[in-house]
C-alpha cells in the first residue's frame, strides 16, 4: 500500500502555494506520487465542483451541499485514490473529509455525527495516514490574500463563517491527534515548506 497525505486549511492559508512547492520537491526527488484537489480530480467530480461553487446557486441547501461534496469524494476515491494506493504510490490530496467536518459539520452546523455518517457511507473507510493543517486564522489569511474571490460561493460566506471553519479545524486537531498535524504558516512560504518537508521526513514518508 502507498501512503495517503491530505492538506487542509482555511481560504488564503497558502495551501495551493505549499502544494506546488511540495509537488516540485517530490518530482525532483523522483517520488512516485499522484495529486488531486477536492472537490474534483475526476471528470465527474469536477462537474460536481462547478455545481457546488457556482455563486448563482445561492439557494443550495446545506444538506445538498454536504451530499455533493461526499459524492465528488466517493468518485475520486474509487477512480483515483484506491488504485493509486494499491499501486504503492504516494497520494497527496488538496482537502478531504476533514474539509466537510470543518465546513459542513462545524461551520454550517450540520453536526459531526451526520457528516461522519454520510462520509462513512461514501468512502467506506480509507482515512488519510497524515493530515497537514496549514494553521493561520481567517483574519490573518484574508489580510495576506488581499480579499475574497468574488466568484466562489464558499469564499463569499463572510468572516463569521470562516472563523467557525477555523475553530472546526482546531477541534479536529484535538480529536485526531495521531494523524492531524498543525503547521504554523504565518512565516515566509519557504519556511513553511521546510516545516512540511521535515514533518514528512520525521514520519518516515520521505528520506
Ligand atoms: P478550494 O478553494 O480549496 O479549492 O476548495 C473549494 C471550497 O470548497 C473551499 O471553500 C472549501 C470548500 N469545501 C467544503 O466546504 N467542504 C468540503 O468537503 C471540501 C472538500 C471543500
């Protein structure tokens, strides 16, 4: 079996930048890895992504949103993640089930048990080996990012919502201490990159 690593964080946490730096690093090392983003990563899951994030879908119910994320994830798992893990590859995901626990369970208020239950059905297990949470508060993140992406329905939710997402992530860190690692990312991007590489080495996933 390969190794399954997920990245989590609030909007503007620098996740995309860190993932790009990591992908470049792994490519240089010659590591056999695959990368995908959530929601997305397959033709079907990318179509679901555009339905979820479309800002003209303001009437979307919280339950519909939660089920769509789980559907996109189920497709990605079956089509991409499981075959890659079975082939012994490293799988790097930009978001996974913890995003649903932070955004839909905590911030939307649907509750941990409900979101865990629909994802248990969608995924039939398959937890990550390691989750790296890029730790920066939404206030600091939006300041650094210079505002919100006006085309993204989730980003438009306001600071109160994103603060709840952040608090959700902090409680997940307490709930899953063995796999959920907080990475302080207030510093320079290369400092954060170095921290990530060191964690992967300490865990034995990189030499
Ligand atoms: P991205 O901006 O990191 O590509 O993620 C898309 C948005 O979807 C982002 O606002 C986080 C949100 N999201 C959820 O609310 N629940 C989920 O399960 C996932 C994967 C993402």
